[in-house]
């Protein structure tokens, strides 16, 4: 991997990790019921796994997990963060081709 690509990956990872705390909220604070909160937590877990994959250089797996997180997300913030993550993974994949 090129040095500039590593720097971009590191920057993307730092930005995504910084977004995670913003996704965390107390139960019911979003007006979500218990079932919706459970789905949101699963989506958040997928998002966090995607960040791990991105950091490990597994960009296709990261893209897939970001896409699942965006689809499952109950909160707009988690959805938006997952979409941005997927776009970053797509960009890295395209640059490697």
C-alpha cells in the first residue's frame, strides 16, 4: 500500500472513530421504543465492526458493514455516519484499482 494511501486510511479511520461517540444516546432519548433501540444497537455494532475492518485494510468487508448499518439505523445520525463510511470505503477501493 502506498504511503499516501495509508495516511488517507488513517485519517478516514480517525474521522469515523470520532463519529461513534456522537451516535451513542441514552435509551429513549431519540423517541425510539425498546424494539427500535434494539435495532439501533445492532446497527451501531455493525458500524463499529465496519470501522475495525476499515482500520485493518479490509475495505470490501467495511463497505458491506457500513451498508448494513445504514440500512438498519433508526437514528438519522447513525445512518448518515454509516453512509459517509461506506462512501470512504468505496473511494479507497476505487483508488486501489
